[in-house]
C-alpha cells in the first residue's frame, strides 16, 4: 500500500507542479524554517536521508533554481541550503494540490474510526522506528 500510495502521490505531484515528492520534502523543510535556510547536515537529519542522496538531489534542485547553496560564515566546512524565490513559488503552487490529493486518496475513503485507527497505528510504529520524535508522555 505504501509504495502504491507514494507512486500515486508522486505522479500527481509531477503532473500538477513539475516537482517530485523528494523536491517537495526538501522545500517543506526549508519553508518550515524562519529564514528559509538550513544547514545541510540538519536537512539530512530532518529528511532521514543519506548524505550522498541529499547532495545529488540538492545539486539537481540547484540547477532548476529551487534552492541555492551558501557557505556558512561560522564554519568553513559547512553550508546552508537556501530556499529561492522560485522554490517558494513552486511549493506555494504545489502544496494546495498535494493536500487535495492526500485528502482524495486517503482521508476521503476512510471513516472517522479508520482515520483514528490509522493515527494510532502510525504513532505506535513511529515510537519504535523514531523514538526521538515521540514525546515521553505518549510512549
């Protein structure tokens, strides 16, 4: 189910906005920061991606003008990934379509009880695979 859902979401994202789901994930992380910029290592951690995957993907996004790379003034070895104007426009256009697609493919076909069960199941699995993301009182 997960792979089929991701494939359907990816096809819709590409058709609606010319963004891939990984593009969208990167742009979401950048728009969730106040300045639209984040250190590369923080982005890798937030996305749970390997460094090489992130580097290759960011290079492709840079070529398309969605993100830019800035050297870190405090750390010569580090860099920031910065959301560009084009990147912000792309996610602002893509996000409403993506929300509608998720609603159509997932939430519109489930009952309220099924959504509650899905939430509980997802939270339980996340407690095992990402315990650092779960508050202590919810374990």
